[in-house]
């Protein structure tokens, strides 16, 4: 294939719209140029001459979605996903900190990083925002593995300087040196971005939080952390920061709340905190699978949306026990039904909203309007799903009598990673099942 030539795909396509809905195309023609920028997207075929020098993938029986975006996950935790029964703080002590400590072994870090990014792609995630282990060599390894996997990766060395095992501690001075080094090496190189990552207020001194606030603002970086996940965590945070009125005020008073802040969880926020987070235009990242697994609670997604908060969705592996953003989207819908039942108010989210959130919604939270949906000028990041693999009759129905919304519903409820057959980033195949 000519290196400068473009590509394309013919398939059933589900496309999120700016209004937060989904458009369905039983058959669409999607073309992109040699840089992976979309040049044609219609249900009618393009003129033949427009397809010249394009390698076209014929996938007429498959369903194409934009590549999924995971706004909150933890690379070093993937290895123990599905293990553990405790609530947040004992779970961190018992499973998480010992596992993250293992990443001081470079060989383990290398193997685990490569496996993690492959698993992201296998699950249909083409853009991932992840916390890394708290060691500089392991961070270098993770950035290198992400580059090799060819996905879009927003990665942060996890910073902690108190209330965690000594091996995980980074001093403020060292944290600054590490941030400078990673910024110079990786930020903005190819599809890599550095994220400033104070783990959560409990594990950070006021000086470390201030450094994170200042560094992220000075270099226009995203900052990721956790907020208001668990009642014991909230009480402990307020005890550690006696001069702050609330958990959100802890981050705000150290410069950590801004429009590039990604706040994981945010389940138990007060009205005052919601107003503050909205004013700062920070994003709250919903992690419903994790919130269920650790028994943390149910984040009121619809209420927050109505209150004008910016929202995201993340897998939060390993408290979230799956890396699949389609599982996460499904959990978002299912917990919203339970919340409605118990609150007596209609707080239900539906499948369309959840798929929008895992694609274009997360792209907008990440200030990437060029991702998450298909339109001229956007990036050709997409996944190809074989929905016959979700069929109770093992493909016998061949989808002949199901509408595309019905097929999507079955993907949503009965889907599994094996149904993702291909993942493309910038129009290039970066994952193909069985190869
Ligand atoms: N709060 C601080 N660290 C973590 C973590 O690793 N996972 C979750 N779910 N919450 C946290
Ligand atoms: Fe998390």
C-alpha cells in the first residue's frame, strides 16, 4: 500500500452526536486520508475516484463504533482485578499498595505494561487515561509500551508522600524532578500525554498538592485524582486538612481544581462542593463498576448532569474489575435504575447516553473534540464488533431480523471482549483478534 494513501471501511455504524444521542447507519461508507483524518462519512457510497488509493475494509456484517475512551484506570492494578472484598481503605492497604510496590521490578513493569495496553485495545479502548506505579523507571516503561501499542495514552506517575508504605513515597523535590523529566521525554510526543497524578488528598502533603496544582497549570496538563469515594476516606481527609471546609476545598485551596482536572468517583459531594467543582469546570469521572465492587455508593449521574457538571466515565481497574468501557457503560445504566428506585426520582440513564459518554462524552471531557465520533476532519479511531458472538443462538440468527439499535442493545448487555475483532487508531489497525 502506498504510504500516503488513505483507508476506509464499509459497515453498520453507530455514531454519537453532539446532542448526546446516537445515529444508526445500517451501512455506512467511512473514508480517511493517509494521516487518519476522516474525509467521507455517508450512507451513500462515495464517487469511485474518491476511493482510489484507499484500502477499503469490507465489514458489512460488523458493527463499528468510535474507539472507546477510558477516563480513569490504574495500569499496575490490572493484575489483581476481580480479587478482594473490602471497602476502599482496607482494599488499598491489603491489595493495591503491595501490588503497586511490585513495579519496582523493571522486568515485571515491562511485561505488565505491554499486557495492559494490549488488553485496552482488545477491549476496544483506543484512548486511555491511567495512573501508573509510583516509580520513575516503571513510568518510562509504561510510556514506551503505550507508544509501541499505538493507542492514545494520557499517563501519570502516581504521587504520594504520606500515609502509604514507605516504598511508595516520593518526596516533593523528587516528584518535581520526575515530572520535569517525564514532561520533556513524552508529553505531546506522538499520541502520549503526561497527566499530573496526586493519588488522593489523604496520601499527599499540602506541599505535594500545591506542586501538582502549580505544575499542571504551568504546563497546561491534565491533573487526575480521587474525590469523595467513601465515607471513611472523606472523614480522614477532613481530619488531615483541618483548615479546609470540604474535600473539594482541599484540592481547590492547593490549586488542583481547574478545567483539566479529572476527579474520580465524586459520589458523596455536598451541594457546596458541586457548586465549587462546577465553577472550576473540573470533570467528575463516574466509575460505577468500582463503586459497586467496593460498596462505595451510587454517583447520581443524571442529577450532576442537570446541575451542569462536566462528566466522564472510567473503568477504575482494579476496583473496577473489567477494563471494558462497554461493561462500564452498562453498569452506569444499571445502577441508575437502582438509584431511581431508591430515591423515588427518575434518575435513569439509558444505553444511548452511556455509549455517548464512553465515546464523544469522554472525548469532550478530555478536550478532544476530534475523537469519539465520526465526522469530516475527525480522527479515524474505531472498533469493529462481531455481534454474532453475543447472539444466544451463537450466530444462527445472523442478525437478519434485528434492527441496528437492537443489535447494539445486545452488544451492550451480552458483549464481551472477544466480540471486538479490530481496533483502529488514526485509520491504522492497531489490534486484530487472532493475529
Ligand atoms: N483512592 C485512592 N487510590 C485509589 C485507587 O487506587 N482506587 C480507587 N478506587 N480509589 C482510590
Ligand atoms: Fe481510581
